[in-house]
C-alpha cells in the first residue's frame, strides 16, 4: 500500500512539473512587434485593441493615437504577423502591410474614417 502511495505521489509530482514547465516555456516564447496602423482617435484605439485581444494567441495590443504605431505581444507558434495584420484590416483599419476592404472601412464610425488618400 505504501508503495502505491509513493508511486502515485511521484507520478503526480511529474505531471505537475510538466505542466509548470510548459506554462513557463510558453511565456518565454512570446514575441513583440510594432507596426503602423492608420486611424484617428480614442475610439479607433479601442476598436483596434479589442479586435486583437479577442484572439487568445495575442497577449497584449497597444495602439498609440499620436504615432499611429501598434505594439503587439503574441505567441509566434500559434499566430503570425500576417494574421495579425489581417485582424486589424478586418476591423477596418489599414496597416503598413494590409489594406482594409472598402466594406470594412465603410463600417467605421465617421470620426474613425482616416484619410486613405494621404497615406498612399
């Protein structure tokens, strides 16, 4: 009986160790990228950041209204930068790589409709 308890204790310790190691390893592999996203105001900031944070593989998204720069922290094993650019474009905002569709852009509130001609 004591032997069974010892074996179960060792197995439990191993399982907990494996899960703890995987959780730590995953955090260590997050990447941070910064790129330009066109928009105008605080509402744009909220819409851009919310669209990104909905994806569980994106840990953090911060868009600066003045500089128009987006900083994203993400798991590169689960999502790539092209997919992140597409999420932003699907929300109606052009990035320095991907242009939003006219339909997505036209859904933006009036204050969020940046001048697309200026950036081209």
